[in-house]
C-alpha cells in the first residue's frame, strides 16, 4: 500500500496505454525542436552517446529479448517504484505539484543525457501526474513499459537511422493532447491516498542529433 501498487479500472488502463503510444510523437517533436541548441553546447558528449546507442541497439533476436526484459520490463518497474512510489510519495505530503515536479527533475537528471533531458522531464511529470491522479503505480509502470519497449523495438528494426516521419509525430502529438484532456476529465482523483514509504521520516535535509536523442529519449 505504501508504494500504491493498487489495481485500477480497465478504463484507466486503456487510456494510459493510448497516452503512452501517442506521447512518442510529442516527445520526438520536442527533441527535434531543441536538438540544435543542445548539440552546440554538448558536442563533446556525442561520441560517448553514440557508443551508448550502439550498446542499446540489439543485434540479434536473443539480444532483443534480453533488452525487452531488462530495459522494457525490469527498468520501468524499478524506476517507477523509486521515483513515483518512494520519492514522489514522500514529497506529496508537501503538495502534489512540488512532488511531481521534483520527481520528474530527479528522474531526468539520473539519465545523464542532455539531448533528452527536457523530454524525460515531461514524461516524468506525466508519469507522476497519473500516479497521483489514480493513486496507483500501475498506470505509470504500464506507460513506462510501453515507452521503453517501443524504443527497444525501434532500435532493433530501425537501427541507428530510425526516426518517425514528422507528419506522424504531429498526428500523434495532437492525439496525445486530446487523450490527455479526456483522461483529466473522465478520471476521478482517488482520495484515499496512503503516505509513501519515506513520508514518515523527517523532511529531506540535424539528423545525427535526432538519432542521438533516441538514446535514453524513448527509453527512459
């Protein structure tokens, strides 16, 4: 109960699944808009990020399966329990907006990728919001699993040259905005929240650039 591992209604599950898929387009558009500026300031990191992207790209069916298990399943569960479960759950006693924003910033910082920092902050905020709104960690875990699994499959089938066409990104982004509005209107805030596991402690004393943005961008 402390980590809010509660079951949710089926309607919430399919809404979150659709949000997770359509967010990919919005995230890609944000990355494309910010890449020129970020690349100028962090050009020295490009070789290291290219090497990391090479590691994250499965070369075989066995590698794909391994990445799906580790990146697509285990990482989302562990990260959501830490950031939205423990960290955000503790801070929510001081206000949900502060807790969600702090959790999303911490989530982005630990990924150590300036090319995807803003996108990870945005998706972290979305994950924090659905957790607070539903008082369950499962919607955020589902969103995270879909997001990371999609990135893993994209790396495998598309390789380093993978990118969505801009028109598809735009369509997905528009759909995301509409689905997000629908989610807010039709998903009622659960009020029987339990304090997080830490809340009883004292207060806390170009195209190449687009490909680089995939590293830790889709996969968070």
